[in-house]
């Protein structure tokens, strides 16, 4: 009788030890490292807003409609939407990667277009990035930023130059990818053809500075946009 009790106790202890093994193994696991992401849009993403000279720039796309001639290109920031640089068709794939190498120092945009030639040169989405550090920032035909990346709490200073001088030319800052008919913090340029607009208190995220001419006659046609990140 006593021997049976001992055997039952030993068996019960073995069950407890086996049940504890997964928990003991989990304690030894290393936690996964969380790497902050770069600019993210609805369709496109980049691992960073800054790339070292010589580093490959990997553009990822996802959830695109799958047309054979959806396409992505990389161009200098501020260049016409009808121009292209290094590019690729997405070849009917709704997700994938496009790697661009040997970009010289400067500010760039990755641009997504749908369904060539039917879709024309309508940019569906664009992401801004820089090769070679933040010196000089982002610069378009009219707008400029001192950097493509800002620390939380740091003011974002948008400068404009060579605008036509309409009393109701205006600049706004909005979350990246939002409709061109929406606005965030904004200012009229008040007839000035050069000046600066300072925006404070932006939470972490991807943003665009957008320039419009001559409200309301000019409507919501974006003349120029610069993409930046707060992180």
C-alpha cells in the first residue's frame, strides 16, 4: 500500500515538472527587437527616411490593385509628376519590393502610379527620403524643409519662395496620404512670395507639407508637396 502511494507521488511530481518545462524555456527566450519603421503610406513604405550614400533603397508596396502596369519610380524631390527616374512595373503583383541602388546624395521621392497608360501621370502615393544625411533638407520648386525627419517636440519650419504672390496662396501640414481636399495646420501666404511657416506639436507620424495657389479659384489642386516624418 505504502509503495503504491510512493509511486503515485512520484508520477504526480513528474507530471508537474513536464508541465513546467515550457514556462522554463520561455524565460530563456530573448525578446524580439522592435525596430522603428520609416515612412509609411497606404501602399508604399520605406525602412528609413535617411539612407547612407551607397546603401540600397528598398521600396515595399502592398495592397495595390494588381494591374499589370501599376508602376513605381524614384525621382529627385520636386520634379514634375510627368517625369520618371529608375522605375519598375509591379507586374500584376499586389505586394513586393523594388530596390534602387547608387543614388547620389540628395532629396528624393518614391512615387506610385496605377494602370499605365490609362491612369496617366496621376501620382497615387509618394514617399520622401534623403540620401546622404539631412544637410540641405528637402527642397522643391517652391517649398523647402530643413530635414526629412524631425524629433517629437521640435518645430517644423516650412519655407516658401518664388510663389506668385496671390493673397490666398496657402500652405498646410497634414498626415501623409490624406485627401488633397483636407487641411491641418495652415496659413495664407498673404501675398508674400517668400517666407516661413512654423508648425509645432506634431505627434510622431508621416506628414506632408502642401502648397496651394489662389483660394478659392485654385481649388484643392496641390501645386507641390514635401513628405517628412516625426519620429
